[in-house]
């Protein structure tokens, strides 16, 4: 038979080692793997602008909140785009 002090110590040690404790872990934030831009094209006259709504999505297709998007134009002499996704037609052409 164990001495009462030793039995209590053994129980406390078992609890301290996780025998009755749960450790909360935070899930890693979702990682964007794709970007979906609303609409497949926009037609503008020189000087006109339009905002292109976009959403960052994870691998399962779920929106990733607070994802930062970096915008660029394939031809900035035709269409300029700012950091908010606003496109402005600079001259005739395709971009």
C-alpha cells in the first residue's frame, strides 16, 4: 500500500502530465491559393474606370478573410490598376 502522501503526489503528477488536462490549440489561418475576379472582362473607354471585385479563396474554395491582393496590369500603357483593384483605361487596346 502506498503512503497517502505518495499517492497524492502520484495523482498530481498524472494530472500535470496531461492525464486530465486539455490544451487548446489555435488552428492555422487559411492560406489563399486562388483569386476569383467577378466577371471575365470589362470594356472601358479611354479615361473610364471600374472596380474589379475579387475574393481570395483557400484550397477548398472558401473565402479567406482579410487577404491582401496585389493588383497589376498586363499592359499598363493600355490599362492602369491601383491597389484597390480600380482599373482605368489609358488608351485603346487589350490588357
